[in-house]
């Protein structure tokens, strides 16, 4: 399977040890968190809290990372994915913040789409820079092609889409489709944004399907990491 930067990003994130404490009336929310983030170095605990506003706290070896309302997990577990170009989902943004550089264990396509949308919509709002997206198959991109074509027309973004499959649609200004790529490109779902010149706005999501509709992966805001992943995927098409 090799040791590519995409796969290495996932494996390195899954080595980061964190403890997630879920404060809620029952264990249901903790089980949702354990299913999503229960990698070998993520410990999920439940603390009973008879409250209408349950929350979770994330800690790593250095101490407190952050806290977020459990509505953020609800957005991912039972999501209604936003469309391209919509305002940010503050709950999803909060979840992204506290779980940055922590591997997730089991997201399905629908849940990954929620996270992907947050990065795509950030790029749309900024309107400049490079957005590189690897779709797991041409059919997945076909379902979103209209949105990407709108983004190409309405922004100054340089959009790049990577496909393992053929793509016969005519080219669009601002949108480059790299199709029929060999190697591992079809094994990963990724969304990489360079921040449009602002390194504080760089984002990357990388996921690998290791069972039918079951993805393992991570996301990060680390600018150097994001830039290295973008450099790598640029090279896949020569």
C-alpha cells in the first residue's frame, strides 16, 4: 500500500493521544463519539450530567484542548449537509477545532461531506487561492460538479479535482479536472485549501475507505502540513 503523504497523514494523526470526556445525561452521545473517534489513542469517557446542554471536553498530553456542545456531534452523526456557498456551520467549525490532528475511526460518505463542505465553503468565502479535491469516484464529483462550476465562475479560486475514473465533460475556466490518474489517488477522499495567501486559513481533510462506506482519516489546520499535501497531489498529474 506504500507510505504516501496522504496515508502517512492519517496514520500520524491516529498516533496523537487524546481523552474525550462526554458530559451528558446518558451514554448515547458518548457511544456516538467513541464510534467516530475511537482510534487506538483516543479514550472516550462518559460523565453523567443531568443537563439540557451536554458537552464534551478534549484533552491531550499537554492538557486542555477545548470544549464543544454535543450539538456539534449531532450535526455530523445525523447531518443535513450544507450546499456549496452557504454560511459556515458554527457547530461543525467547533468540532473541527477541538478534533484537529486527531484521527477519526468511522465516518460514512454523508458525514465526510459535512466536513468537506466546511472547507469548501471557507474557500468560497475567501474567494482566492487553491482548492484541491480528490473525489473517491467520478460519480461522486458528478453529483457536485454544478457547485464547483459555480465556484469557478463566482470566485477567483484555482480549483483542481482529482479522479481515478475518466471525465469527458468539457473544461471550465478556473476548474481543472485531473482524470484517469493511476496509483493511489482513487483510494482517498481529500479536500485541501491553501488559505488564499493566509496561512491561518489553511485546511486539509484526508480520508481512506477501508471498508464499504467506512472511512478513516483526519483533518488539520497546520499550514506546513497542508502545503506539503498540496505539493504532493499536484505532482500526481505530472
